[in-house]
């Protein structure tokens, strides 16, 4: 290799060694860098390695020289700090809509953003070993296609499936394609959802992305712009329980004081909390009344009660009666 070519390779190898192997607790000395270059067939003097390090610092790498033991040069800061990478790894491992295979691939890539010693700290398993993960590898293709359609202001078409009792995928609408105008993607209830305009129902609906098959972008422009302009995703997520629809109602709940945090987590800090006595408070919220809303209430036990409207109270009573019939 020509001398100029070797010099170009030399500084790249020095940068690679620093990025991959060093951090504050694991510096590398100039002598070690010289030995590394020798193993790669490049003879180098210490002075030239010092010059390479200075060049890399001018280039923008945050390289520090540690004087105390262990001494040497190391990368002092990176695009992502170790605590940030740990958060990302935990999120990837916990995300239900990311397949196990893809989770492992993403975590390996995240490890490449840290030193090898720090990467070992990322190889920790969050307690989700038996967590349900989607099996649909097409979700990444679908997410990309939906983003593309949104940027191109285009409709999409796809088939939508559900699981049968025999654990087989069954296409809804007898396999007919849905033609929807996509407007947003949201992550809720551990799943990825697309919010789009359905021209048949003339309304915005949500669809689980991992249940979409054979998705394609159409040449037709999107519909429902005016409806989406008035749409509040955050408010929508608060109203929808388990991303299941229902009739939207203004519901008054009477809650024990100990459930204030639960209500704030669900409906936000802006929800008005009005004390009713020294042990209870009331809140007035907009929700989509559905079985999942009733299930959420049921899980809170006798700590919460629907006060009004009467029709929702009656629906909840009938819902509990239907359930109790299974045990009679």
C-alpha cells in the first residue's frame, strides 16, 4: 500500500480503536495504539500517533488524556450517554410491537454506540423474557410505508387480520382491502397504531399496524384533512381504553383520595379534582364507554364509582350482571 494510503488507514484505525474500546475507566496509551497499528501492518512512531489524536480532536472527537492510573486517551463524550442507551435498550426490549428477532438486532446496533466495556452493561435483560412479542416482521415495512404515504399525501390500501380460536390469522371483510387515508402513527397500549380517515364511515379510526398485511401506497390523495385538523391525539388516547372504541360520554367519577395519582396518570394533570368529603373527590372526564373502560374501573375495585350519567351507570351494572352470570 502506498505511504499516503497507509496514513489514511492509520488515522482511521486510531479513531476506530478509541471509539470501540475506550471510556473514562478504560483509556488506551499511545504505546498500545502503536502496537495495534503494528498488528494491522502499519509501522508508526509515537510522535505520529500524537499528531493523529490532535487531528481527531480538531475533527470534533471529544478525546481526553487521563493522567492518573489507568492513564491514557479515551473518548470523553459520545452522541448517546450510557444512561440514555440503557433507556433505549429497555424500551426496545419492552416494546410489544417489536419482534424478538428485531429487538436483538436493534440492541446490537445500540451497543455499537458505546465502548465495548459499556456495551456489556447494555447486555442486561429487562424482566420481559416471557413477554408477548408480535410475530409480524412486516411491521417495519408497514411503518415505513405509512410514513411515506403521509409525507406524499397519499392513501394506502391493506388487508387486516384477526386471530381465530385455532390460532390462525383470519382476514377481516373476507380479505377485502381497506383503503384509508393515513394521518398519524401513535404508540399506545404497548402497540403501534395508525390513525386514518375511513371514507365509508366518514370518520377517523385507528388500526394496529402489526395486523396489517400487503400494504401499498395508492396514487389517490388523502381525505379527511379538515377532520384531522381538529383531532387531538393526546385527548383521543385518554378517552380510548385499550384502543377500543365506544360511545363518547362525559362521565363523573367519585374516587377515594388514594386514587388521585391513578386518575392523573390516566387523564393528565389538567383534570379538575373536586373534593366531595375528606376521603373522596370527584372528576369529570370525557371517555369512550366500552368494555375496556368498564374493565379499567373494575380493576380499581370499590375505590371508584360512576356517579353520572345514569345511562352509563346502568350500562356498567348490566355489564357486571352479564359477567356474574358466568359464575352462577
